[in-house]
C-alpha cells in the first residue's frame, strides 16, 4: 500500500559515518601459522594502503580450518589476546591505523574455541566465540560462551558472527536488535554438492538477505582453495540494506574486496511512516514459538 | 570441516511425496471482486490441467490491494469461509481436485483482516491472518490473531505467511519448527526505489534464503502490474532447500509458474552426521535476546 519512496539512501544525505571496509579473501595453509599470519600482515597493509579502515579475515585463518586430531588443535591454538597472532595483528593495525576482525584458533586453559578477535590501532578490543559449531568443529571446539556481543568503535557499532551462525537467522537479528550497524563475518563457506556450488553460491545470497531484512551492513570474508580435500566457496562480499555493495568475489583467488559505505544508513530501520520492521516485530509470537523443537 | 556429501537430494531417493505446485502470478483489479475471482477460477483450472495439485494466489487477490477508505474495505470484505469468494475457490478445487491458498480481504464482525484461505477438494481447510501488517494496511486491518498455523494436507504439512511476514525471518523459522514442509506465501511485493527494483528483485532472494536455511519449500505468488500508482514486483517463485526450483517469474505478466517437488526432502534437516541446523539451535541465546528493542 505504498510507494515507499523514503527508504532510499537519499534520506540520510548529510548524515555521515563513511568508511571504506574490506573482506580479505585468502587461502591459509593448514598448520603454517607463521606463514599465514605473515601473509595476513601483508594483506592488511595492502588494504590500509587503499584507505580501508575496517577489514575482515577468514575463519580460523591463522591456522587453517581442517583439523584431524585434538593434538593439532592444541599445538596451534593460542590465547586471545595473549598469543603471537593477536600481537602481530595489533602491530599491523597500529602501523596502518586500521581495525581488523579475524578468525583465530583460541585456547583457554584446556578448552578450544573457534573465535574472532577484534583489534585496532589502540590494541585488543574484544573477541567472539562461535556459538553454532559446524559439523566436525564439534569434535575439538567448545560452543561459544560469550554470547553475541556488539562492540563500539569510533565509526559505529560492530557485531561479529562466524560462518554457520549465518544459517541461523536469529544471530544477525539479535546483533541488529542490539544496535549493530555492521556485522563482521570471518567465514569458511564449504561447497555442498547439489546445493552450494561455485555456480550457485547460495551462502553469499543468504547473507545478502540477512543484511537486507535487518537493515545492516555485513562483511563476509571467506577463504578459498582446497584444504585436506575440502573445497571452499570464496565469493566473499560486502553487503548492505539494498543487497550487494561489493562482490561476490571470485571462487578461488586471494582478493581484497573493498567498498565505501555510510554506516549511518543502518540507523534508519523504517521504510515508511507506518512500516518499521523492528517496531513491527510480533515478539508475542516469537517468544512462545522460537524455542520449539520440530516434531519428528 | 566437511564435504557434506550427504545433503543432496540423492539421500531421499525412494522416499517420496511428489507433487506439482504452482505460484499463480496475476494482476487483480481493485474493486472488481467478481472479475478477479472469475479470472482466478480460470487460472486454477489452467493449473489443474497442468497437473498442479497445490497452488497459491496473491495477497488480497480477490479485491485488489490498495484501499483508500475504510468504506471500500467494508464493501469488499467478506467472511472466511462464509463468503462468495471462498465458495467459488472451493468449487474450483472440487472441480480440479486441487488445493488453493489464496489472499482474501476478510471481515469478522466489525474487524477486517488481511487473510489467506486454504481450501481443497473437500472444502475449507483453514485460514491465516497476516501478523505483520505492512505500512498503510495498518489503517484498516487488524493484526492477525490466529498465530502461525501449520495445516496437515494429504501430501504434507503446509504453513502460510503473507508478504511482509517474509521480512521477519522469525516467521519462516517458526513455521519450519512446527514441521511445515512447504510454506505458501500469497504476496504483494512492492517496488522500493533504490532498494527493491525489477533489476534487483531482492524480495525473491530473501525468500530463497529462508527456504534454504529452514530446509523447506516455498511458493511465493506475487501480483504484478500497477494499482493506484503502486507498482508491484512480480518475480513469483517456487523455492526449495537448494534455492530456486522455478522462477523468478516475469516482472509484469500473468503466469502459472509450476514445478514438481518432493516434499519428503523437507524432513531431512541435517547436513551431515554432526551438522543439523535445527538441533544446533542456541535457544539459550535466542530466548534472552530476541525480545530486545534496538537502542535509539
């Protein structure tokens, strides 16, 4: 019942928090932590040189993704922020005056987490531990126990999710409800024969939908390449309320995919005077029903 | 951490509930209820002739979508299932031995609802009243008060949503959690300049994402054309766990968009032995957070 002319980027004109952001798509080598982090450092510097202020690196990108034994995990995992990988990222951020959200294999005592660290020119900012563990991640990692945090950076509010979290639409919704303007998503999207393929990169579109329905920006930084027989999707992207801002990237190349965005746009949730998807939520129905288990 | 080879349609081989379904895209004329329902009857017969067993017609398709006055609504609204439109649909279903889910302007005493009726060869089955009213629908309609029902038909479980419900990812999730194999979505997707356009039919992709993450089928039957200055998107589609099964349809033509699907596939929610998105849900986090209001 509307032409909804008021929802375009036009309405935010003159209200700005403009930054260049990037998804850094790369191919870590499993086990080669020093080499991976060294290459990340160089990619961070490249992006900084292009004026990027906030960038995302892939899930478990410092170690590689496929672990066969708990011993492998134990050997590569490190404390966040106490370990050498975070130290290197912080150094790169200081040097480039940038912010980095990056996937890391975390150790905390005898526990391991599939985590993301958020670091900036002033040092360590915070971390997120993946709450939805995909498949064999369950063999070695603990499910995240730090909730779904939103961090406040100078240019806006930043939520974090990792990969399979994106198949749970509750996650982006909850981050947006807490005020996230942009969601950083270090990811390792895998090919799924017959469903998710290089020709049908459905993972990128699923996140496009989440950015749109939540009126937020997203940076999905996927890895590419093949590791221990598992092929990854690439197709990293920068997303906004109107869909793709940049990407999807290539299937198999290392790339710094960057775009300039105005984060203020994420604060305008309403579409018209009478249509505001967040005000229109029927929490009376969700509260009762979202805990359901499907009948078997 | 997986090749996830077990999730393709292959694994359901030999377990079947195969039906042909259709999204009927059409252009109702506002106020011309008799004419609209007559054309719907003819389209239902066409689809039945093509072997379609379950079909969906657009939102408020018996009356047209844009109402300027409450008097207009009052004049066109009718009881569901007591009114002439449902009688005509039931008649068409008996004749064609088919099931129809169709948008209707409902009256219940002094209240009006943006509803969908589900009817079949045996008569009236049930109805759904849109719970998320879009924009100026709020001027004349009451928000739905029948929850988010799932109906049991001979070939499987059928959930219903209407249009703007699709921008609330909670709805498809809740229907899937209640066991819906397929979701019928009578809709009136509007163009939104700068965001949703014929060149960027983001609405169709948002529903593709919902079908995928919930592992269900969906039939989105949009209207097309221009009504009182409002342009609709067309782009109706039939969706499944792997994305588009048929469509998106044209932007501006009446079409019966049909596809054959195996509803049994929607019962296989898991991707691998260790990855089952429904079992993996972190309801401990959702319960606490989904009722949040964003900070302003």
